[in-house]
C-alpha cells in the first residue's frame, strides 16, 4: 500500500469513526484507537497519540455549539478539571511504564463498559438530599433553562466522590488517549447528582482541557506522528460534525444498539489480542 | 454567534467568548493541518510508513524550535505538527480566558482554581523527567 492510499483510507475510516463516536455518544477516541490497532496494525502508542489530538479537536468544536444553550457549567467544569488534569498526567506517565498489552487489555474493558453505558436506559434519580456543604462553599451550583421563561436550580452533592471519579476519568484519558466522556458523565450525573444535560455538556467542555494535559508528555515521548495524526484528526473532526447534525434530526436508538455491538466486538478483539500478545 | 453586549461580566458571557475562541482555534488548527496534509500527499511516494513498531518520533517533530525551522522550509510534516500545536494550545487559551473572566467577576476562589488548572497544563507541557 502506498503512503497516499494509506492516508486516504485512514481519512475515510476516521470520518466513519467520528460519525460512530458522535452518534453513539462515546466520542471518536474510543472508536478510532481499536480501529487503528486491530484493523491497521498501528502500534498502540501511535494510535493513542493520533486519537488524543482528534479528541481535543472534537471537544473544542462541539463545546462552541453547547455554550449557547446555557446548560454547561464552567465553575463545576473548572473545579473538576483539577482532578482530570492531575489524573491525565498520571495516565500519560503510565503509558511510558506499562507494557503495551496491558494498555490494550484496559482499553478493551473500557470499550465493553462504554458499550453498556451507551445503551443503558437512563433515569434521573435525583433524590432531594441536603446539598454538600463543600459544594456550596465551592459554588458548585447553577440553573438551566427548563422552559421558555423558567429555570431549574441545582446544587452538586457528594463532591469528594465526584472528584475521585474525575481523577479516574483523567487517568483513563491519559492512559488510553480518549476523552473518557462516559466516566466523566457518571461522576457528575451519578455521583454528584447533577442534571443529565448539565453533566453531558459540562463533560464535553472538560474533555479538551483534560486531553491537553496529556498532550505534552505524548508529544515529548514521540507518540504523535504527523503523517498518521493528520488524516485521523481531520477525519474524526469531520465525522463528528456530520454526526452532530444528524443527531438533531434522527431517532438514534436503533443505531446506538448496532454501534454498541460493533464496540463490543472491537473490545473483545482488543482483549484477545492483548492476551495473545499480538497487539 | 455574536459577541455579548458590553455590561457586567457573567459566567454566560465568559462562556460565549470561550465558545468563539474555541471555534476559532480549532478552525485555524484544522486549516494548518489540512494545508500540511495536502503538501504531504503531494510529495508522498513509496510505501505506507511503518507504524507497526513504535520508535519515538524524531526530535524534529518534538521540539518547538525544530518544528518552526521545518515550517520555514515548508516541510509538510512540520506544518502538520504546527497545526497540532495550535490545537493543543486552544484548551490552554480557554483556561487563560476563564482566569481573566473570573478576575473581572472579582471571583477570587475561581480565579485561583483556574490558575491551578493552568499551572498543571503548563507543567505537563514544559517539564519532563
């Protein structure tokens, strides 16, 4: 295969991965890393390097659209970014220490969990507990538009649990070159009992900053190969932009189910390859 | 998206400016990467590069000075790296904007929190063992 063919095939595949990541709500990184390693036999270090830059691109591109709706909360996001960036430093450092097959194995597990999280029926279980005093002191509260003229107020609960989960989300992001939006949403939605729409939009907002914290070490360690990153970054960005347009119009329940199966297959393949040591 | 009208600084206003900045940053980065990518494909000959075995990328694509030197000679891969650096700088610029916004809001707690996040980001970029 020539360099030209390889780049064009990568571009087309990355557009599909970005589309898939956007429609399933999993993000492009979770899809592109297994595709690069399992199908294109790219070493996982190069794969997570290319993925990380595409994650920064899609997060920044999408955040610009979200801020207008008034759901994302910059204070909650900024406070929790202390946890995710510290976690990302740890995760990126681990990539230089942990053997390749362990990274692949952990990635496979995260894929299986992500597939489950993407199809699980979500219900708001926001019990009216006393707000965490820490949350009040840190101003982890806000309101969002619940109708044309009405607003609904919320205050975070269980801040330490949320902070801990965010550190884990950051570590996974740095270790696997993904946005780990699924874990971030769990931290805010489940642990801190924030409204779902606030959790998802704030999570997306945080992904770029989290990924930027790993980027320095990735760059320094030589994981970011320009000729590989260019079709992947442009493709995933384009695919996810197309996906977000479709999302507004389409009923995606069935699509999600099909995508979840694809993700499960990739996850199992990654685990098997890791155990056999061929990743 | 229009810039907010002048008046009191609010979180919403910070967010709108941040949104404009993020869109500008990612568009600029994508344009540079696309330009470098087209140059790369125009010069590409021979078989696909081997990514199957990991050898760290050469210093030419790691050190800022070396990357800029490459951009000066229109080296395609250096131009791609420049675009990626702009991309990585975008979220960092976002945190700096938030620091400024919180300063205008006279919110000392969040000025401090944002500064901690910025310090972690700068540490990750510039300090390595």
